[in-house]
């Protein structure tokens, strides 16, 4: 230790026991009743064993500053910023004690993004009662302040740094956690970044063409091929559960698709069982299935799409048989001897005919 130099307690091996407002005894049985971290001014010769005077520069305590960064893509106006995601990217931020960001406080910190659009880092043990200024650093350590462009050489692109309100924050009192948020706004999608698209699937149930409620659970598979043999690996879920829960229509949560620069995905949707087997192979499936469309193309030009699958249960209603009609005047089950009456009629007609012929013959003889 050097005579006349001032050291903080963290700079050398000094044991300081703290309980509420009391910092425990040091050499010379000195008891100090304060809050904060002591600075020790060394007096005497340069030596390992010295007497010390203890002074305290902070009686307000310490707080933290949380810095959050969002990745955005410019989509035509400030109201149309879109979230973008970095596969694996690291950026740097630093704190300064002056508005011009000349005097750094502590060391710079990394903000890491791994398949994320937002990430945070926290600066701890910041002296209360002071104002701090946040700045993003370039890869070579250059300060980039609010509304300035930062060049990211590893991406071959620049982006604009935009703070939500200001890059200034003040830790007011002991234990405070202050938060600052800012964006990196890109005008084009960098390599190894992606946009998050979504696909929703809606299930409707009918009975003989009319809406009907059910408690059944259905499943939809998302396939990579038209033949429905391979479930897609490009979606967040390739078997989607659709539990009706007493309704006639339900819509799935969005199924996510990561779309990088130039990416395009053709996805095929089909009714399946819970294991992803298409129901077209199951004769026991009692519904007729129809689709609003059987495939979708997800790309930078089409980030949001949906499919409706309708299940119609058709039931056959038996047609009642019609009993035979009975002609008027005829009684079913009549046991009258019709044959005898018919014989009498014929005999009467024959007698009449014989009489007619005999009369005609007598007239001719005259």
C-alpha cells in the first residue's frame, strides 16, 4: 500500500462485517456507524501493515440499472416496426457518468441474443443519488448514442439506436432498480436473423350440414410433403390438438415458423389421429372432412395464414314404408262367395241370348 493513497474496501483484503448501519471493528477498535462502502486512506510508510483512516462517500446506498434491447425491422413507418430474431448474436452496452459518454462507469457488458428478439443485462452496485447514461458500443468500442447509426461489421449492416424515452437514468435510493429500453432498427433483415410467421388452424363441426357442438378432441398434422408422409420440422408444432370442449368451432394457438432471408416453406395440412397418421387411412372415422385449403406457403411475403378444417357427421334417416291402398268398395278380408254370383249372372245372360235368338227365328218363318 502506498502512503497517501485512497483505497476502496474492494481493492484489498480488509474484512468488513456489516449489520444494518454498523460496519464492524477495524484496526484500532474503530466502530463506524454509517451506510455504504468505506474508502480507506493509508497513512504511514509503504507497508503491508498500516494504520488507516476510514471515510465514507456514499450514505444513500446502492441500486441497479436494467438495460433491455429489442431487435426491430423497419416496415415503412415508426408505427410499423416488426420484431426480428437473432439466432446467436452479441452486442455491447456501457454506462457513463456524463451525458457526453466520455467517463465510463465500470466495465462494458454483453447483451446476448439466442433465438430471441429481446434481451437484457443488469448493472449492479450503482451508487444511489447519481445519474447514469447508457450507450451502445460498436464492435471496436465506439460509443453510439440515441438516434445514431451503429455499424455491425460482422453482419455487414448498420442499424439505428433508438431509446424508448431517454438514455439517462438516476438511481434514487438504496435498492432501487431502474430500467432503460432501446431498439436496434434495421432496414433489411440481416443474415442469421429471422422473422416469426404464424399459422392457425380452425376446427368446425357439423351434423348433416348444421352446426353442432361436441366434446371430442381432433388433431391436425402439418406435413412437409403433399403425400402426407413426413411431418414438417419447420414449425413449432407439427401435430396440433383441437379440443372442442362443448363448442362447434375452435382455433389453435399460433403455430410459429421461423422465416429467414429468402426462406419459403410449403406446408400441407390434414386431419390426423393423435400420432399424426392421416385419417383418410381410417375407415372408422365417422366424419366427412373438408378444407378451406390443403396447403399454405409461408414466406417473407406471407407471414400470417390460416386453414379451416370442417368435420360433417352425416346420419341416414330411415324412410317409413307406405301400406298398400285398398280400392273403393272393396273390403279387405271380405269372404262373400263372388264366384257363385258370377255363375248366376253368366247363366242369366245365356238364357237371355237363347230367348233372343228363338224370337228372331219365328219372325223369319212368318
